[in-house]
């Protein structure tokens, strides 16, 4: 049995952050009832890439869920939803703050119906505060949260991280909040509201960058692939391709220098300590790349790994997706979407020893479960 079997989730989320959260819950066995706009559904149903008319974007975020079409502006639909709330454990939404209140589906309204409800809200800037009403997408969250200011090179403009970290980190935090609240309710009988902001989620990822400001009053700047306190920690040009090398302590540097037959660097005052190496990174890069010119990135990685040196070639999406590693870790899984064919989507990165890997349930067609689910709750209202 999956760990969240028996947990019911009423899911009002759309696009990325919320669906990312509820997909994790569905993967672990929760029954997720996805409420979608009549005739249109989740925005991502119209996002590419498409296979036989079905969005791959939608599929990868919505497997294992049930789809119910409802018009939130229809009073009868609101009555049905409130009946459903009595029967579920979790409500999750990612509208701008105040929208759910207009439909009388906010936390206060639903708590009056079901006191132990767990109600999760994901937004750009949180449910309260001076910025709470500002709209946000991932780019805005990354800009406001500080991560763009440190991403890129010194001579480049602030740069968005290539994946939507504002959305996915908020979705992950919502999942953590929901499972924590479920555990709390199991012990106390109390429900609660969960407030997750994309900007908060980005800011929390900044770790030591924040500490360098709060402790030293230094404002971290863009430094490319380098590390602010460790060197060598960068990508380096080989005979063919780039190699990432990360040396994060003195013992590793000693091992590295010996392994590439450059013991002389251990006696060179410029390279003896991390602090010194920070001041001579360009020279250090020249020395490392002189050694790397003998090898391709793949050859150099194989050699350095023998010495326990943290390194990697730079994989593109094709490289990593087709690697033996991804296959062994079950991180690219098949989803049979019936008439739309077989989709390959990212697997669940959380591996539980008690949970055997099973076939991924498909994503629903728009409104696929509307009739069956609403009939049940209409009967309950009689």
C-alpha cells in the first residue's frame, strides 16, 4: 500500500507550482481530484510539446489525478465543492490571494464546514504582507527573490536559472507542509492553513549568500560557476568538451594535485590554501587546463573519478536522459496515455524502501471523472 493511500486532496491548482505539489501526493497514493475550468481545463493543456494532440507539459505534472470540470462562478458548483470538502483531507490552491474568498472557498469558509481541513495556498508573495497582491510567474519570483542577482557572470546581466525553481521549490515546500500538517492532525486532530510563497522558496535556497550579507554586510555578486570560498570549483576546457571540477577542502586539493602530477602546487604559496587559490583562480585555471588538454572531458572524468575527485562532464538533456544512470534510478518512466501514445516523463526522485516502483498512472482527459465524482456528492447532498 502506498503511504498516502486514503488521503483525499481537492486540487484547485493550475500550471506548475501547485500541480507539481499534487503530483508528488498522487505518486505516493493520495486521491487527487483536480478541479478544472469547464471547456478549457488547466492552462498547460494548451502548452507544448504535443504528442497526438496531448500536451507533454500537462502529462508530466498531472499523472495519477482525476479531472472534474466545474465553473466556479456557478452557485451550484460551489455547493457541490463544499459538499466535497466535507469528504477530503486537503484543499490546495494557487490563485492570487483573495480569489478563493470571492468564491467562498477560502480557508475560513471551509474550516467552518470541516474544522480539521488542511488548506494549502501557493502564491507569488504569500497570503499576507506588503507584496501579497503582486502577480508573479517564475521569472518574477527569481528576480524578486534574489537568485537572479547571483546567477551568471560578472560581465553579464542578471540571469534566470534555466528551470522554473520558483515554481518547483514552492510546490515541493507545499508538499512538505501538507505532509507535516497531516502528521500534526494525526497527533492532535487539528487542521491548519499552509501559506507558501514562491519568493520565500527562492530566498530560502540562497543559504550562505544570505549569511554573507547578514554577517559580513557583503552583497554576493555574479561569479559564474565558481564558488565564493572554494577553488578550484569551476568548469574547465579539455581537449574536447568542458569538465566540472569541485574541490571543496584542502585534503581534496592535495589529492587532486598529486593525481595530476602537480605536487609542486602544494608548495606554491599561491595555491597552498583555499583563500590563496581564490586570489589566483585565473592562474589556477590555466594550470588545470594545461593538464586537461591531454584528454577529452570524458577521459579526464574517468581518470579523476579513480582518484575520488568530484567531477563531471557537462550533460545536455539528451545525454542525461539516455544515460544508464537515469535508467537504473528509474528517473525516466513510461506513461501510457491510450490514444495519445506512450509518454516518457521524469520519475519520482524520492525512493522509499517500502514502495515498489510501479507503472505510472496516466494523466486524465479533461473532465474524465466529472460525472462519476459529482454524482456521488449530489447523492450525499440529498
